C-alpha cells in the first residue's frame, strides 16, 4: 500500500480538550480510521524558536513528544480535516511511504 508517514511534535504538557495532546491525538487518529500510532517520549530537543526542551527529573512537562503513524491518503485527509476543524496547533511532517506487513499472521 502507499500512503503517508505522519509525525507530530509537541511538548508533554500541551493539552487539548482537557487531555494531554498526544493522548488526544492518538484517540483522534484511531477514531478517524488510522490503523496504528506510536508515541515517543524524547530526552531533549528544540523547536523553531531554538529553545531547548527536555525531561527533567522533577518536571516532565517540557519533555518533547512525537506521535508517529502511517496512514493511507484517505485516512490522512480525514484526520487532517478533523484537526483543522478542532483548531489544533501542531507541527507535523507528512512523508510519502510504501507500507505493508510481511510474514504470517500471529497465531
């Protein structure tokens, strides 16, 4: 199959609809037909303003977070339309990819 690898970047303390943004985004992807998503917690990073973000021992709120998913073109379009409707402010990367599954299905 062909589609897109979608990567969304945020800080752990960002929220939407009274929930952590990364959790809300994963649920939004699931409810809009995306077949899977993974959340990665980063150790350190910086954004467009050059300010460093990192996980501190006593405060994880500034920790960088990446949500990655692979979606068909139709799934990606549905998700992006919903994100626009919700007025969610997110930095993203959309990369064209080929994807599929190898090997036998697990028992």
